[in-house]
């Protein structure tokens, strides 16, 4: 049995979150549907404006199609989470176990989303990293973070 094709996001010319090939494939049936991603529409987040401005200056042309481009803001946040853990005083020396323990306790508010790990299992807190888009007039419209929208 052949695997299903992967519909990777496609960059847009305006710098907003990539388009969803699903919309083109589904046609009118996509209207009103919610799409879930793990990346935000960075230009729509006020906290991310300095980042998006600097990123646009550094990379004036749209990035090539592929799954990495939409995650620039999230990668920046992840790097700052790791940096915050490494800046903490070493409670067991600079060895791997101590660094892992500090990372598991680290929290970072993030420009796109809060990043951290659950205290009971040490797993990545996934729900904080889900973003919703609604298909309106054939285009994805960024709604925001899943956690922020649950009660609406």
C-alpha cells in the first residue's frame, strides 16, 4: 500500500504563515474547516514583531518551500529556552545529566508560545504549542494559540 502524500505547508509572498495545500486539494469543502499546526503566524503576534522585523531584514526573500521555514520563531524560542537552562547555576557540574535536569525544569514564555516540560513526566508540554487556523474564503486565517481559544 502506497503511503498517503504529505501536504507540506507552502510559504506565502507576504511573509505570513505558509499556505495549506489541503485547501487547494479540498476546494470548497475546506471552507470553515479548522487546521491545526505547531507554528504560529509570526507577523500576527505583537510580541514577535521585533523578531519578524529582524528576520525579514536578514532574509528578504521568502524561504524555499519546506517544513522548516514556518518554524523560525519557534526555533528562536527553543534556543532561548536552552540558553536559559544553561545560564542557571550548575547543580551537578557541566555534565549531561545536570544539564538535562536544568532543561527539564526550565520555562520560557516564548514569543510564539510558552515552552516547558511537565513536572510529573518531564515530557514536552504539547498543548501550548498548537495553533488554529480557519479556512475563510479559501485562505487560512490565523486564530491563535489553542489554549487561548479553548474557552471561546
